[in-house]
C-alpha cells in the first residue's frame, strides 16, 4: 500500500498526524544598503534565497541560469527532489536597472527540453521563450542565449514555457526585479517573495505534477514555516514586498497583521496613486505579481501569511473523518487492544496535536508547526513574520518580540469591576 496522506489519515486524526514542534531561530536578512548620493541604490532582499550573480561585458549585463534537479529542504523533516535554477527553487532573483541591455544564458541539465519565458517583460517576439512558437526547446545539455532590454522598471517573473505543468510544479520559477534608473526617492526595505504550492504525498520525495487540488506543501521562497526567514524593518521604515505567484492552481490572499498597505504595482506596471486603496490582504492570482508598500508602524513579530487556512499549514490530511465534538473514549479502548497506543485525536479541535510530538513517516512534515515565545505556533506552510523593531542592529538576530504586554487571564477584580460574568 502506498502511504499517502489520504490512507494515513483516512480513519480519523490518528496519532501519526501529530505535529512535531521545532524551535525557529529568526534570522536577519541583509540590512538596507547605505544611501548613495543622488538617490538610493536599492537592492532587493530575498528571504531564504539569493540574487543571481551577473557581470557586465562590453556594456551588456550577462547572467547564467542553469536548469537543474537537486535536493531541496522545504522545512526540517521534508527534503524533496526539486527542479529549479542554479539548484534553487524559486530560482535566484534576476536584478537589473531600467534600460539595461542583458544577455541571459540558459543551460539545460534536465532530462527534457525547457525554455524560459520572461513574464511581464517587453521582449522581442523571438525572445519570448515559448517552445514551438517563438523558439525551439532547449534540449538536455544545450545552452541557449536570450538577448533583451529591460526597458521599464518593475517586478516580473521567469518560468519555463514548455511542459509547464511538470516543470513549474516541480519548482521552476523565479522573480525579476528591475530598479528605476532614477533610483528610489526614499529609503526602502525591498523584499521579494515567491509563493508556491506542491502536492507531495506523505513520505514521497517528488511533488506530483498531476495534482490539481489538495496541495499540501505551501511555501514562501521555497520554504514552509517554521523554515521561512522573517522580514525585518525598523519602525518608520518604508517596506516593499514584491509577491509573485507562479503556482499551478491557487490564488493566495496574503494578509499582514498590524498594518495596512497599498498595492503600488503589478507585473503590468505601476498603479497610479489615485487608484490605490488601503488593504490588509491582497489576492495574488496565479501568474501575477502584487507589489505592496507600507510604513512599519509598531514593534512586533507581525504575521504575514496566506489567509486560506489550508495554506498556512503543513501536509495536513483532508480525507480525515471530522471528529470535532465526538467522544472517542469507547473506540479508543477497543482499538488500543489491536493497535497498541492508538489514540483518536481532533475531538476538541486540532490544536492539541501541535503540543504533542508524534512519530512521523520518514520525510514528512504533517502538521509541523513552530515554537513561539508563548508556546506553540500551530501554523505552517505559507506563513512568516515581519519583525518590526524600534531599533534594529544590522546583522543581529532580533529574536522574538515580547516587549508588548500580552493578553492574559482576567483577574477576579477585572471581572467584577467591568461587570463580566464568565
Ligand atoms: Cu494560499
């Protein structure tokens, strides 16, 4: 029998579905670069990722992407065979300046043809990267050359345009950031996040490219919480998050706590200021970028996550019986005679699983959560935090924020004083 999350959890939320709890040591991404004269020279920060190296050869910026298969850790406990670029999924961010002429070499080390499409970039037709339509596919072992000009600033993406279902599903996608030639008018913390979703059967090492729903591995920049690096900012900082979605099927409503932001741009261009509205959640549809900006308002470890509840969790089974409200005592007693240690879970909700360390099949992160300053954070998947501090020390781990009085149990005098009867 193949051990899938359906079969594993098909009889209810048994002990195997328990959540392991990992400590998460927050890391500090690169500090904001020092301002340069005549405007600021920004560089994008890629949590859990990197910027693609480049060099200028006779006035042309040259990059090299290599399509590869490699081992990729989604979170501690789950390593998959991913496809991506330069052994990363998403691939490294291509960063350039408006107006730059570029040459991008693409080497294919995969077993089938590939191409790269420059999503949102205005390119000559022959550089559009659609196999069969604008070019031949790049065969295994071949290196092709794309020549184009990033003629406008903005946030774009890249992905294969051949066997998209397989290649994108296995992790081939990346972000392109083109900075305005005039520089930034103000200091900004500039982050790039690519969302993605995969269906990785429990215990398997490969995402299923045929999946159309029931995605169970939801990621920011290829990592599921608690493996997602936080974003950091200082109170008063202008923060920009470029959120891209090249996942197979789902749009993601990305929500930020403690702040309101505006969508200032998409992969189509800048949103005119008169058209911007305040939001706390932005839907990032498949095949789009949404660039949001806000001013860091108050210190805290503010969650940033997909608001689809099934996208902020890890490898949860959805074929389980609903046991909320059930009394399983009699069933447990009988079943434990044939399955020693059997314990039904879920009758009081699912949080209890987050407090237990249950045995897991190899290479699985069912219900894996994180450890916070006040106990277990029972979310996973597409979840991270924006760590805002009154004063940030560059390079220093900001740790967890506990500087704000936490909600706590009401005292008897509170209850009496305010006339509350529990
Ligand atoms: Cu989502």
